[in-house]
C-alpha cells in the first residue's frame, strides 16, 4: 500500500499540501519519480545555478545551507512518520523544497 503524502505532511503545512496537490504528488513514489527529474547540482548550467541562488536568497537560506535545509525538513517529517525510510524522506523533502519556491519553509510555525 503506497504511503500518502497527506499522511506525512502535517495539516498545518497548508502551503506544502496545496503545492503537492497542484503538482499531482500524492504518494512517496510520486515524489521519488519527481526527484529523478530534478537537475543534479553538479551538472547544471550557470543560468540555472544563478536561479537557484536567487531562490535561496529570497527564502533567506544561505546558498551553502540549501542541502542542510532539505535535511532539516526530512527530519521534521521523520519525527511525524518514523516508518518512512531515510531515502524516501530525502526524496520527499527535496521535492517539497523545490515545489515551494514561493514560500519559505522556515516560516512554518513547526520549525
């Protein structure tokens, strides 16, 4: 039975839930597939790097802390859904991070 993301993402994270719905991401498997579509930071071009840096700047996240922010999100999800594997958690957190470019995850009251 697939793990539904709505079972993992707390109800108070409304912007994440809305983003998941808009992106048609329903299960962990959906997130894992989406993560494969994300560009590897080591292989992307300068224009994309600049866009990512601007995104981090707008969110108040230091460029070097981006992966740490994803890890932190994964840990918060793990606390609420401990049976999910670490690999799946990182997939979910990575996708949630990039799906929420317009909203700072660190503004969430649970952080």
